[in-house]
C-alpha cells in the first residue's frame, strides 16, 4: 500500500465499517505505506488499475491490554470489494501476508466471526487450524458475539 492508495482503501473501509468517508481517510492514512512500520503490514490488490481489496497484518499482544489471546503476528483485516469477490484477491493477499511474515515469528494468527464461512474456509485451505472460540482481544467484537481464533505455523 502506498499513500496514493489511501483514498481507494478508505472508500472500501468506509463501506465495510459503515464509517463516514472523511473518518475513513483519517484512519487509513495511519496505516503503514510500504514497509515503514516493522510491526504492521498493509497491502492492496488491484484489478484493471483500481484498488479492489486491502489486507493488513500486525504484531499484537492482547494480554498486555486485558485480552487473553496469544501475542504474535495477526492477519487483522481483509476486505474485498463485493463485485470483485470470489476471484482470488483475498487468497492472493493472504498468501502474500504469510510470505512477508515468514521468518518474523513461529506462528501467524487470525480471527473471524464464526458465521463468516468463506473467510474461515480460505484460511483453512492455507493451513490455519482452529485454536479456540473462547478468547478476548480488546476492541474486537463479533456480530452475534462469536468468533474463532485460528493459527498457522510460519
């Protein structure tokens, strides 16, 4: 992701999160561009020269802020523009995040709403396994209140 990608990523973020566009630009502008932050990664996928998806990864320590999930690298965001779904962009971005994290730790983690079967299936295809449904990461909530924590060795 570069600074030039911010408006397009912010539009996807605003639509997904139900946020006002101006607030979305503020949030997305704080994400790392390129490899500026050793503890966070932000990537985009383009089709026909247009940003169609974004994905993030970051080092988290949930226990340090009152959670109980393990510390480590987490895949923390994957959003694909609805018309561009089911064309491999999510898989591409997830594979690239895993590739970029290789050598930075022993494991990579992700969490998802238990009802989000496409995301869970994608991660399982890429070697993630369910670790628990009983975990807390402060600031993370799930519609219906149920999430799943998945892990993959790097």
